């Protein structure tokens, strides 16, 4: 088990068109147009916020239940 949950080799995720557009914008702006890097970055941010919330260091109002765009 890893720091944020079970160690997985791969995960399949389905995104709606709006999320894909937001990821592409982030990929272009921050990752030299690399969508996979943008997805990893967003997932890492989301996992860290979940861990912080579980530790009681962030509000548990439900605002961070969805991955960032």
C-alpha cells in the first residue's frame, strides 16, 4: 500500500468533453502540450488535498471531492 492508497500499475478513467478541454489547456500552458503530464499533475494535486483533508489540515466541506481541472 502506498502513501495515498493501494499501489496500482494502471487506472482507467473516463473524462467528459469539458474536462478534456480543461486538461488540454493545462497541458498546453504547463506541460508543453503533454496531456498525460497534465493528468498526472492534476491527480497528484487531488490526492494531496485528499490526504491533507484526511489529516485534518484542510476543510472537509466536500469542495475537493472532484479532481482539479
